[in-house]
């Protein structure tokens, strides 16, 4: 599956000012916060430059299992499970689309039913009794069903504004004006509107110069967003190609900004001398 968003681009500066989207894309961004560090490194590649964590990940890969408490420890560290994986299976785009988690108990029935009663998501994890936990049990996952227009993490049919550095907020006059003023954007700026499609399977057609300079390449849009979010403050500009634009509407947002500001002045939200008409 896929989700879409609308990019508003300052063509003169060759940057994404912000994007607009519904619940689906915002849910994808929020799902990044549920991912364990080991999973993120596995998804984005060991060369993702996440500080020293990538080196630590490589060290665990190369570590002799005889130095670990159990062979299962390596799997725990390199492939940790997310506590929200069941919820994330309902995302339009799930970057961590792993198989359903299996649960294991001790091979000794008396231990798992009376003594220690432990459960693990890793096969052959050591039990307190000294045996291995390798007996699969059936555990019914919680049923997560969104109501109406609700998303996975957010609810209601809301349009969101996402800045280039991934600040997320509902679209409003106040938030739009605040962002434009912070970026020093005046009413004479010409914007282009780009509609883009984000999936976890397809590749973006043209890796941008920004991506190459920052040390990562386009694998697919969703993974690239995750990777860029860890090392960049201009995520949307870095990930989506602006040099070979997809169909756009020029000037639409310029008119929209002007009408939004005029309405804000009429409603008393904004004073005319507080916003520079550059």
C-alpha cells in the first residue's frame, strides 16, 4: 500500500517549505518513534551514520557467541521487537513489516506452569531453570481496529502540516503564518505544489543532490524518510527530488497564503504591520 502527501516548494531556494497530509502519512512518521535502535540500524543499513550506534551494531554482529550468555542474545540485540508492532501492521506504509511475533516458553512444563512462568519472543532464550525456551505457544494478538476516519496513532479526519524538519501540527492559520515568518518567507515568494506518493516498496526516481551530500541514497521513500530523520533537519527536501519535479501547480499557494493572511488581519489574529510583505 501507499500514502500521499502534498509538498509546497520554494523553487527559488529549491527547498520544501512544508507538506500537507492526512492521517495516513502522519501515522507513518509517528511509527518511527516505536522502532528500537537495533531495528532502525537493520532497516537503514549499517552505513546510516547514526553516531557510534552503527559501529556498536557491527560489533555485536562480529562478536563470538561464546562470549554471550546464550546464542539467542545476539538475535535479541540485532533484531529487537517493537512493542507496537501489532498496531503498526495497520499502517498504510509499515517500514518494519516483519513476520508475526512468536512466543516461547520453557521446555519444562513444570517450570513454565508453576515455577518461573517465563515467556520470550526469542527462540532458545535461557530460562532461569537453565533450560532453553523453545516451545512455541499460541498467543492471540490484540485486535486493533480504527474507527471511522481514525488512524493508527491519531484520530479524526484532520489535515496536518509537516515542516521540513518534521514538526507536525494540524493545519491552521496561526501555525502556517508562524512557519512562514520563521523561514523569512514573504508574500511575493512563488511556491510550487507537488503531489508525491510514498510506499515501502517503490523507489523514488531521482536521488537528490542533498541525499548524496548527506551520505545516503534512496532505497525507497519510507526508509529514506526514516534514515534522513536521524541525520538531517531538512528531511523532506533531502528525500524528495526537486530537480526533476513531478506535476505541479505554480502560484497556487502564493494566493492561498495571501488570502490566509488577509483573513487573519480581518479577524484580528494578525496585525498588518507584524508581517513583512517582502
